C-alpha cells in the first residue's frame, strides 16, 4: 500500500462560477485559477500522484499551458487517476477536507462524494469528503479563498 497527501488553495474572484469537487456550488464568487480553480480536485489529484510517486499536478498540467486554460479539473483528475493506474495502483480510499468560511459545503458533501467517486471510477464507499471552517482564522476565515487537503491510500494491483 502507498499513501499520499495533497494540498491546494485558490482565491475567490468575482464573475466566475464556483466549482468544488467537480460540482457547481451556488455562491456569489468563484475560484481564480488557470483551470476552473477547483482546489478540492487539485488536492485529490496531488494526493494520488504523490502516493504513486508520479510527481505533481502542476508538472503534468502546467499553469502556463494554453491546453489547460479554463480546463475542467475533472478532466485533470481523470488523467491523474489514469497515471496512477498505469503505475500499477488502484485507489483504496480517499479522505478530503475543504476549508472555507462560506459557502456552507455540508449540504453539497454527498454530491461531491458521488462526483469524486465517478471521476475516479471507484465506489463512493471509498470516498470521504468533509467541510470545515477555520473559525475566522487566516485567508479562509476572512473569506478570501478556499483550501483543501486530501489523503489517498493506493493498493498495488
Ligand atoms: Mg490548484
């Protein structure tokens, strides 16, 4: 078995839809980024790549690349999962935490869990997604952006 951790954070910006965990979440602002800014999917992808020893999301899908401008992060995560499979692993389980002051994500956690499982091609019972605030501390607490942390366990095929 192999374990990996991923972290990401993106700032809120006006005039963009909010995508988190591959799900559209109603909110007044979205997340800035070269892709759709989905910090949760990026953290998950980095956890998977880290566990497999396959580098980082940024190496595989560079920020400067026109090919990935405005990209659906679900496509990036799907590609990362493909690399993990090619490396000889499958996902044992995945646990992720989203840190945001607003919007409240608990009502969307089940949909995000299902979406993550579908992107990765695994049963939703292997996926856990939780949301928390930072109790007003730091950039998340000030409502400036969203952070996400993910841990993935891989099993050798
Ligand atoms: Mg990112």
